[in-house]
C-alpha cells in the first residue's frame, strides 16, 4: 500500500502499485490528460511505470521545464519514426535534447535536402494526429541487443555495449518503431503538437572526426503554438543579425581557409576592437591592475608543471626549435605566475593584479568553428589576482561589481550567475576545494545575488563563478568568469613572505570580464544589428554635401572633427542627397550631417540620427557637445 505525498503535503494511499497517470487521475481528469511524466523522490519517471513504495511525487505537465524537455525528446524519437518509414534502410544514432530543441544523428547513403525536411515534417504530423500510446519496455541488455540486431541498428548496438549488464534498458515503442533511451517520454502523442524541423548539418559519431560521418536533423518544439511562433520569429531575427553576414556586409572582418578559425580584421572591425580594448584598459587602470605582456611560445616543461599539458595537450598548437618543444600559448595563467615570481614579494605587496590582453591559440575541431563565436586564435581580457586568503573575499566581491558595471555599459542588464564546483578530474586536496567553493558562495550570498549551482563544472584547478548575459533575443551568452586557485601557485613555486616572515603560496584568482574580444564583438554585432552606439561605431559621423558648392565646407568640417578625435568621413559625390542619406543609413553610421547652401552660410550642419530623428541645425561647438554627451553614455539608453 504505497503512500504518495504530493508537493502540497497531501497524501494519497493506494492498495496496489500505482502509476503517475493513475495518481493524476485520482486528483482530476484534467490533470491526468495534461500529465507527461512525474518526479518520484526527485527522479524523473515515465507516467506509466509503477510506483511500489511510499514516495514523494511531483506531476510533470507541459507547463514545467522538465515537461517541455520531455516533449522535445519525444519529438526526436518521432524523427526516427518518420524517417524510418520514409527511408527504411537508414540507421539511427543518437537524438538528444538541446537548448530550445532537439536533433537526431542519422547514418544514410542518401543525402538529405531541405525538401526532405518538409517531407519528414509532414510524416511526423500524420503520426502525431493518430494519438498513439508511447509504450515503455524495460528489458535486459541481452534482449536489447536482440531487438536492435533484428533491426540492423548498428549504432544502437554500440551504445548498448557501454551499458552495465545488470541494469534494465528502456526501449520506447512508437507503433512499429522502437528506440532506446533513458527517458522519460510522453505517454501519448497527443502531447506532441507544436514543432518545426529547422535545418540539416553534418556530424560525426560521438563527435570524433575520425569516426563515421552522420547527418543531423535539427528541430524545435514548444507547449503552445504561440511559443513556437515567437521562437521562429526570434530565429528569423537572429538570422538577420548573424554577425558573419553583418561582418561581411559592413566590412568588419573575414575568415578564410588558409587560416581557419583565425580572424582577418578589416579597418572598420579593428576600430571596434581597439575602442573596446581601450575601454577595458581604462577600467583596469581605475581598478589598480598592472598591464603586462607575455610570450606566445613557451617550453612544454612549464605546461607540464602547471598541469595543462596533461589535460589540454590535444588542444594545443606546438612548434619545435633546437630540439625543444614549445606550446603556442593556449592560456595566460602560467606565464603570469612567471611575472609574479620575479623578485621577493611581501604580504604588504598583495594583492597584485596582473592583466594582459593575451593572444591565445587552441586547436578547436574544425566542425566547431563558428565565425567570431568559436575561433582558434582569440584575445582574452585576462587577469590574475595574487592575494592572501584574507583578501580573497574582497577581491571576488570587487570583481563582481566590475562585471556588472561593464555589462551594463553595453546595455546588458540581465546577468545570469552560476557557481561551478569541483569536477571529477582535478588537482588539489579536498580541504582546498572546500575552502575555495565556500569563498565563492560567500561572495555571492553577501551581495544577495541569485545564482545557480553547477556541480562538477569547475576548472580542473578550482571552482568558478560564471557570468552570462542575456541579449535582445533572450539568448544567453556565457562571458565572464572568476576562479579561485590554490593549486597552480604551489605547482609553479609562487610565494610571498607573510606577516610571520614565513614563505607562503598566494591565492590566485583567474578572472575575465568579456571572455574573448572576438566572441564579445560577435555578440555586440548581433545585439546592435551592427547599429553601434556612437562610442563604438567605426565611423561616428558622415558629412554629406548637397551640391558641389558645399564640398569644401564638408571637407573642412570633416578635417576639424577628425582633429578633435572623432571618427568622421565625407560623401561629396555628385549624387542626390536622398541617395546619400540612404547609403549612410545602410552603412549604419550613427550621425548623418547634411551641408547645403543654408548650412554653409551659417557655418553649421543639419543633423539627423541613424533612425531618422531630426536633431536640428548645429554649429560645430554644439555638435562637439552633443557627440561628447552621446559618447559618455556608451551603450546606455538613458
């Protein structure tokens, strides 16, 4: 007689084993109809599996986060069901849930096309309208092998090889189609209505480029039709804002095959980069950081001693000279310790904050490269703070304030914070990890900030706080981090003399605000749709002549603006002024200044903003004042 305790404390007693669907039915038919799965003593469970013992039960519907993820996972199975009906000889690999959607990797000699997506989507719609029950079969490993041998599903058989012989394996039966999954899944396809197949891409079995090539079908699914439509609208908007397209259109940067994953910055893009770097440099100076520069190539012995060689060797570029192997710097931390180690340090010298715009190289898989967002050569706004344990709380706290200040400068107000704790493979003692994790928790809690725990996601040398920003399309970008590290200073012999005249290793705080300049600029391009605020724009103002009589005045104004440090240019072509304004607008120049006979006579310009707002007729002094005010605001709207 299991006793079922519901979230509100209500208890229900059953004289037999009971399913989550039956529990929901005992509460009401409406709830039973909406039930997708359940959480039994904190573990997600299929709605049709029996509960035999006293349990705490939470009923999951499409209103819950877990519910929508289950819906998406079930849609991945529906891809398998539909595709196997249309193309019986293909082989299914894996079909997991991802953010906002799902995908399925498929092995097939037939090459799928966008037209095939329409065909598969139509077949899925026909399948879900039958409202068939999705049945779960819990079988032994031997039975699972037999099932997929009969179906010639070689990839499923490989997955089964890695499963413990003792446990049961969940098979999900979609009419004639059978898939294997940890689950749970929806009990009936009536829960699967609002979806869209999005795109095709290539993939490799288990993500390894040495394995078989697969084809991946991506899709999205939502609980309500409006949510689906809103998401598809966001996708369209994201396509318009794609930084790769805008980068090409506005001549900001390019990437070419001769240097994959490495950026060729054009003059316009390099201006943005430099303005961003100078802004961060000002922030660093204001917060008492000391800027340094360290070598690009360092003997592998340093990376071995730091622990990076063992963990990151495959991701490093290397070179050799005079029988020595060098790693092209994948990160800056070991080199910063070398700077700290020069000269005896006292506790009175701490904290020491060493910052570097460090150019790093990592051998990312070619398939993972994505414009500015995922590259092989990037520059970090990197810094390392060497401090005492007593100073650690204040340093972490000050950095949190710094992160919020910088992100808000660019108009990002919604900051998501996550605390990542010790991974399975790590260096350092349990005591050190306890101390490090507690320090970060205290820093966050003392500021009354909301944060989410990410168990096991810390770096191999220490826990970290991750700062993610949410953009105008509600996409989340993880950028800044701060990590507590007791271990690396010990490994690399960093010491200071404490108050008792004893040598002691400092605490090392690894921290970055933007993460990488390349990725952050990619985010900004999409956030602003290349309509950069005045302080960041490659060209801040353009002067347009109405007639040939106004050319000289335009050029004079342009010269004076550039002398004052503004980024200005002219358009004195023999074209109609309406055409010139359209061209300037398409080029995303924030301020458009028109000079005609009237303006020339009073030594002024007619000024308009990029959005068409008329800013009036201004002389140069007033124009300077307005531009200075806009630059001071940075990316803020107010």
